[in-house]
């Protein structure tokens, strides 16, 4: 069975405040696991942050979005 950490345990591991962990989770930078009403983090995901930094974990569970095409209003020419 996979080890799950509380927000407080993850904060202790990463030497930051629990509010920082919650912010990273809401931004999608750190994946979370819901167990009923409880929010937990996988120990391996927290270990990845320790080993590789947070920037490498931003794409967990996300697909890349296509670039937004720039359009102009009718009758407006691009220079």
C-alpha cells in the first residue's frame, strides 16, 4: 500500500508552512489524493519535490494546452 502524508507531514518534510503546501496543491503544482473528505499527499510525490524541485512536478496529471491563437477585430490590420 502506498504511503500517504498529511499536509502537515509534507510541510515538515519540505521545511515549509502547511499553507504553502495547500497553495501548491490548489495551483496544481503538487498532486493531492482525496480519501473521503481528507486530503493527503503521496510520499513519493513529496520525495520527488525534495529530489528534483517543485518545477519538475508541475505537469502531474495535466495535459498540455494548445496555444491561444491571436486574432484581431474585424477591419483591423496587423502591421
